[in-house]
């Protein structure tokens, strides 16, 4: 028999709470603007409060608001503990600790180079290369890769019971999952070796290859040489890099890692969420939960209420006359009643559209969480926990 | 200042989820309606621009989807192919073999190559006067500066070669405010407003492109006129709700709650709007288009948005 949703008997089956209690890593994903970062922070805060242990939330979102909400001045690559005073201000005594870190792509890349370079001199040459300076920030999937790399690093240090990771809002949702593999492929590619051959050996006549002719005419040989030097240097890190990328890939597939897809009930984000859920299953990742965020209140879907709103609009003058006693000018009241009824009908249209989208969401992961629309912004830990409570209490 | 639609090239950007593509679609539709031969180009290959016109997916080759309105989606590889064919006058593709593969690597390695092929193709359409106006459903806020600043970046990185020769005329087109403009789409919410203010500053500092307008999407209507909010407050009191319910013949509680939700949303958003207005140069116009309480987002709502945008532009 399913128990009541209390902590006394342990978390309710099929809840976000239960899912997170059993995992070491939770990765949230979804398209931009769905409230992913806030949901990740709220979930992490809830675990720290209710379940205890050391919980870390890693975000890519440099929003000051999140730092402020967590009672931090700001945070960077190094993890920072959310001060107990922030919890006290929210009126709770957490059973565990909440920590936060932000991903600094550039800094993380620099560390990676320093770790995998054969010697300090090579590391220096790579770090000083003008291409590297550009590339480390803008490499295809560099952000995605480094996010996963940093996650691996933190996880293997073993300081935290749960790590909640907020991923970059990527349109190609698969990028960061495939990033470790692509990175490994990239550096082991025959093509890359072929591209850099003329710069490694004087025996090859550059001009004899049509590709170089074209590339040279388009980009200029100096630039090609810069690229080549950069990759030749980068290849010195090859072995360590590939090994690491593979380890990161294994961690993502581990049963201890779960994925939480966040979406609103708007068409575009939802379609992306569906694509993501499919892809996760396809690649055999552990799909844990779907969080449907910013959902309009259910009463907007109630047919009786809609009928009442219709009557309220149609008979506004009459009704205003009946209730005018003491409330003011009947004409003004009638106008307000019509506006209120209109507003209901407007939002009803949107709520119906959302409900239809919800019904079309054919995929059924173990946990589906519905979070209501919060009409005010979340500014503090209390706000995050209010959101978290709704995530915990949701039955889908 | 040049009217928005009298420019030749308008980039539309915005944070994910604010309706960047919808606004770009509406702007293109408006221009076409006003008699301009218009090209709308989707830069993100995984975008859904076609949905807003209820038409088949777009391709690199422009297709007329409405009278005077052509649509295409950017494909940097095709752009390179076209460019090489035009400039090197060699039918390269057959001979070079794995050029696509090679291109992927060069583009990965060389920052700005994909960006310049995107911007280059768009500027080419402008230079050749194939259209009166090119509207670009551009990269989102996080990447737009990289895209717009690519010609400068390439100028600094690449010393010689064809690419270098090309950056000159690209920069001329991009930095001419009567020709080219950038529109940032925002919604009156916290994060989109933050990103818009930040981006406006970066565009000014890091690119030569003129910030033509900020388009505020999904503006909620003011529910109550002067003095009506007090009446609403009064009507929301428990005994009044009871009396109303009796008079209407059904519980009006949820209806009042829905109105309160609308009022609170509007108020929260008004504060963000003020922040946006004061956070961006006063000379940059702000255009407001309404939240559409629509059943779906297809051609019909694109038309509504186009009308609203037209009204804001004084048409």
C-alpha cells in the first residue's frame, strides 16, 4: 500500500524526493526560459533541508539573483556553502548542507590543459596561443564538455552526497551528452593528423594537395599554420584527454546519475523536452523525471467556473445592481465584473492549450512533477523552498 | 534615424523562450504586407520558423511562402559551397572529396568561420539587392555578439587570403545604421530583461551594428482603469464574493483569483519594464507587442503580432 507523502515512512514512491534520495548526480536539462536553473536550485535546497547530507548545485547561469537567493555574494568555479543564516531567514533548520558553484568555462579549460599537458612549458604555449584563447570559450561543445568534465572532477573527489547540475540551455539537447565522445573522437581523428601533416613534416609538398590549395586561398597559410600548431600542441594531451572523456561518459551512464527534464507547457519547449526524453532513452541514460513548470492553475479548466464567468459577463449590470450596496458605483462595478470575467476567459484559453499539450505528452517517465505558475519572482531561499515544496508535493 | 523596416538587414535576437522567432516572422510578414520583397532567414537549423507560417520546413534555397515573402534556413556548408563557386569559379565539390568533412574541422578549429559564412551570406543578399529587406531570426543573446563581431575577429586573426579580403565590405554593410540594425526581443520578466540590458551594452562595445529597437513581447493588458482596482479589492472581500456568487448563481471565487493572478503578473512585469527602459540608452526605441491569448501559435497569431508591431511603428 502506498504510504502517505511523509518523511516518517520515507519518501512517496514515484516522487522527485524518492528519486533524488537514491541518486548521486541529477542533471537538469531543457530549453531556455523554462526555469531550469531555479528548479535545480530549489530541488537541491529541498534535499539539503529534508534529506540531509552535503548537496551541491552547479549552475551555468551567472544570474546574480540565484546567488542572492542563496544568500551568497556571488559564486564561481570554487564551491561555496550557503550560510546557515540564509536558512534561518527562511525559517528552516536544514538537516544537511547546501553548496553552490558556478561553471567558469575558461577557468575550467585552463585547468584541464594544465592537468593533461606533458610539461609546464607545453601548457604555457597552449594557454598563450591566440587560437586557444578564442577556442576555449567557443569550441564546438566546449561548454557542454567542460560542464561534464567539471562534474566528473567534483564527483570523483567524493565530497558530496548529491550533485545537481544545471546544463547550458542548448538547442541541440544531445550536445553535452555526446561531448565527451566527440571530444575524444576529435583528437583521435585521422583527419586532424592529416590536416597537421604538412606542418609536422617538411617532406610533404603542401601545394600538391588540393585541399590545402583551397584552404590556403580562403584562409591564408599563416592562419592555417596557427591552427595546425594549436592542434599539434593539443595532441600532446591526447592520451590523458581521451581517457578522461571516456571516464566522463561512463559516469553519465551510471545508475547513480539521473536526468531531470524541465519544460513549460508551451509547444516549442515541450517538443524539445520530448525529443530529449526520446534521445535519453535511445542512448540508455537514466531518465528520472519530467518537471512541468509554470503551469497555470487548474481552476481555469473547470467548465462550471467558465459558465459562471460567462454569466457574470452577460449579466454584469444586473449583478452589479444587486451587490452595489456599499461597494461603490454600480456602473463601475459592472465594468470591473466584465473585465474580471474577460480576463478569466482569456487565461482559460491559454490553460486549455496547456492542458492539451500536457495530454499529448505521450511519454511517461517514472516521475512527472507539475509546478504551478508563481506570479512573483523568487528572491530568497524561502521562495526557492516554496517552489521546492510544490515540486515535492506534486503528483503529476 | 532610419525606420526599422526601411533598413535592408535586420537581425532579431533574444533569450531562449521569449518569442524571438515569432517576432522575426511577424516583422517579415509585416514588411511583405507593406510591399517589400522580404527574405526571412532562420539561422538556427533546429528552429521552428516554418511553424509560424504553417508551411513546410525551410531550406537553404529561399522559397516564396507568402506574397513577396521568401524564407530560408542558414546552412554554413551550403553557404561555403555557394561562396566558393562564386569566387573561385571552380566546381570544387566533386574534386575535393571530403570537403564537407574538412569544412567541419576547419570550422571547429577556426573561430568565426561558421559565423562569417552566416553573416557573409546575409550581407551578400543585401549587396546584390535580391530583396528589399532581409530579416534574420538570428542566434540567441548568448551567441549574437560572436556572430555580429565575426568579421572583425576574422580581420584580426587572418592576415591574408580571400576571407580577409571579404571582411571589408561585410563590415561596411554591418556598420551602416541606415542599412543594418539589430532588434533584441525581450519579455517583461526578470532574466530576459537582465540579458537584454547586458546585451545592449555588449553590442555597443563589441560590435559595429546599430541597436535599432528593443521589442517587448507578451505585454499583458492593463486589466483595470483608474479607480477600478479599489472596486476590485472591495469585491474580493469574502462577503462580497459570497454576494456575487449568489447573484451569478455559482462560485466566483476562482474567477476573482484568476483576475488577481493577472493583476499580480502585470504588476511584477511592469517593474521589469521600467528596469528595462532605464537600463538601455533612451535613444533606442522600445516597441511593445501584446501577449496573445491564442489557441495556438500559427499563421493567425503571427498576423496578429505583425499588426501589433505595425501599430507600434506607426503604420
